[in-house]
């Protein structure tokens, strides 16, 4: 076993794909401390900087004092604390749905809700850029699946027209903002298509939540006439905490409570986490957080990459990918930026296609104009200095 693992690791390393975790000793204000150095953090998903918000921290501490550190059991045993009911009502109100159900994290949500909904007699149509948690959920379901070209509604409809009637239920999977490209799904068009072909739609708002919408509710507006049957959201990104939810109808919630293994067989999240999540929603709902300035800074960086450096990038969100062609160069750029005070991670296969390794810049409310200017100067020096 040991010899086999060593050989596999050596093979991964030979292709430049060996990964390791970087230990962070302190965080805050768009910075992290690594190895005794405080550097600009452009790798986190703390888009609004709420992870250190004093009210969220206070709510979490108060919950520990009242409830303790653990929920002690699954929700279907004795772990369904009253604070989870409050949280799920708040999520439903925030997302404009009838109800919601909370789970441990986004990976658990996608990978266990999908196989709860569909099985061997059913079919799934999935965007080719969907997150690994969705892919794993599809594989666990045993359903027949087709992958449509990224954000290509014509290809989606073509696949549905050809294959839908051969199966019992049909499920469409999308993200509203894609995590590696930062681009936005044509949600309205896909909602029209799912109605036409009698399909369910599950949309993951993980990277849209907090940044888009009148109050940060995401790309999917509560004002829309047609919305997905299930909206997945996470608390561990723009909302600054941890966990996930599925916003849905009351009937869907009841179904998932009975069929979703990630809910049934998992210990409920700690009450301190639920309290933090509840406060994060209250902050988003009640205050005028300037989320537009995050998008403005990101768009400025995208323009710089294209016009000044002639580099490939994508998206229209706070996620700005610098897409390269060579894995080695991607790793070298990560090291270069860290040496000069900026922390990023090189994104390599299998997270992205083998011919599109990249540096994923994650712009947050805690990054100043000077932070972005420093990044641009370093990139300019790296790519344009001879």
C-alpha cells in the first residue's frame, strides 16, 4: 500500500499537479499571515469581508454560551435546535421561496440532494462547467446524464428534445456564477426551457450569493415569475460563515428531509454556526452593503488583463481568472506573487481543463485600490519586462 501511494504521488508530481495545503496563522482585512509574513489574500471567497464582522462573531459566541459547542445529533434525532428553524425561515424569506433546508456544506448539499431527487429511471442535463460536488451527486444518483456545452441553451434544448421523453424525471443542473470562470448563467432562458420540457432545475448560487441581487440574494430574483425548483446557497463564502442551504417549496423540503442522506445521516451543524448564518442574513437584508464596488474593481482588473497584458480572462463577477496555457508557468506565477506580497493559488487539472490552468483572483470588499494596483504592477513586471 505504502509503495503504491508513493508511486501515485510521484506520478502526480511529475505532471506538475501535486497539491499541498498552505498553513495560515492569521486572517483579516483582506490579508493572511503565512510563515510569519502578512500578505494580500486574493485566494479567499470572503467576498464581503463578513468573516470578521463583529455582529456575526458576537452572535456565534452567544450561541455557544446558550447551546454549547455541538448540536449533539442529527436533525432527525435530537439535533434540530430551535435556531435551525429560525435560520431556515430566514433563508426562505431572503430567497423568496416557501421554505428551506440547511445542510453541513455545499459539497454535502449537491452530492446528496441530487441522488435524492433522481435515480436510474431518470435523466440529468448538466452544464459542463458544473462543480465537482454536482458531478459526484450525478454519479451517485445512477441516472443517465448528458453534459451540455457551457452556458449554451441551444445545446441544452437540443439534448432535452432528443432525450427527455425516454425518462421518468428530468433534472437540469447549473451554477449561476461559475467558480472558475466567474461567468453568469442565462438563468431566465434555462427556466423557460425547463418549463417547456417538464424538467426540474437545481441552480447553485454559491458564488452569486451576497454579491448579486437587490439585497445580495443572488442572480435569481424573488421577483421572477419562474424560478428553479431548488436554489442551493452557501454560508461559507460571501456570508462569512459555514454551511449550506436548499431554498425550495415546503413539499420539496419534506421530501429531502426523508430522502437526502446528507441531511438524514449527518450530525447537525454547531448552533454557533447557525447563529452566525442567521446574523449574516440579517446584515445583508438590513444594510446597504456596497457590493457594486467589488464588481467594479473586478471589472477593472479584467480590463487590465485583456488590454494591457493581452491575456485571456473571462467572467462578469468578483472572480477574475488569468487563464494561461502552461501548468509550470502557472505555478511559477503563484510563487512570484507570493514572494512580492500577494497570496494566490494556481488552479490546475482536474479543477480546470488541462489546457487552461490559471490563477484565480478573488476580489473582495476588503481589497483597496492600492491592493489592486500592486497586483497590476507585479503582473506587468512579470509578463512585460524583458
